[in-house]
């Protein structure tokens, strides 16, 4: 007589203990994979934020060099600056004496600069064509100089530009800037600040801005750091005024990545 194999109920599936062990192992695997994904994503965003700061720093340097190179440019080099840049007054720049090509912006962190276009219908900082003229004669000086306002807008965190010869709103040039500073080198009166020169209205006395230095505090995306501590921000706040300090201190909780971009530029068209 053939013997039938025995079948036990426990051999038909998993026991409760085996099921719980399988679930525990699976949970650990899922948690591990999820953590790897989160770490990789955080790493990616961190790198992207750093790359964004570096790209903004390079773009800012290129723009500042480009526009400061134009300051005081005139197509007729023999023409005296006093005649090329006559006295003028703008609400955003204050009064400019004859010969002044660069001055501090009024009520803004920025500067105003004047120059002549090199070619006919040259584009200004807002992408608009300037006046057309016959540029075949390299020594011909066309019309009036162009006056640009470059300034930092804290509300949008950007560097903006405006051609004061038109009625258009300012255009955004560089974003990702959380603070901005300017320093001015004044010729013939090295012991005077730009504010003292402007207050004394001394441009006609041979004093002029011959160099400009800038510093920009760049900030990447939010939630990029584990703590609110930032040496870059702490160092920047050492020289900040009370209003700026309050604003930047409040931004610590955003945990942004900071980087400082700086540069100095000699205004070669104005150098004796």
C-alpha cells in the first residue's frame, strides 16, 4: 500500500514571525534607498546653488567691467571732458558738474555714469538702440552723452540699470544678490570720500572719480545649509549698517548659501 505524504497547514505559507521579519527587512531597505535619494538630491541642489553663485559672480564682473569701461568715453579724444560732459542734473544722480562722468547715485546704492556711444545705434543697458549718427568719422562726437544709472534693488535682490534719457522702468541685469557695496577712488583729494566731494560740489576743481570698487553678497537657494551659521555672512555683517544688518539677520533662517564677489576698476577714460 502506497504511503501518502503528509501536508501540514504551516507548510502552505509564511508564518507571522517570518512575515514580520520580511517586512522589517524591507522597511530598512526602503528607508536606506530613500535616504540615499534625499542625500543625492540635497547634494545636487547644493552644487547647483554654488554653481549659480559662481555664474552670477562671473556675469556681474563682466557687466561691471563692461559699463565702467565706457564711463567717460568720448569719440573725440582731444575734446576736453568739461565740454564733452556738460553740467547736468538728474533726480537719480543729483547735480553733475561739467566734466563729471561718474558719481554716486542719489538715495540708492549705485552709481551714475556718462559716456558717448562708439557706433551708431549702439545698444544701451536696457537693450534699446541709442541715437543714430554717422560713425564713419572716428573723431566725430555725436549729440549728448548717454547717462546710465546702475543700482542695487534690495526688494528683488538684483542689480538694475536704467538709461536716464528715456522714460522706461529700470531693467534687471543680475539676480541672486542680497547686498551690494560700492567704493569710489577720488583723484587729487585722496583724503576725501565721494560724499564729501559731492557735498562740496568740487568736480570743477579737478577732483573726479578715477576708480570704482564693488562688493556683492550673492545668495543661492533656500534650505541649503544644516544650520544658520555662516562665516561669509558674519564677515559681511561686520561692516553693514543697522538697516542692512537687520534685514540680513532676518534672512538667516532661509539657510541660503552665500558668496562674495568683488572687483576694482580704474576708469581708464578719465585717468590723466
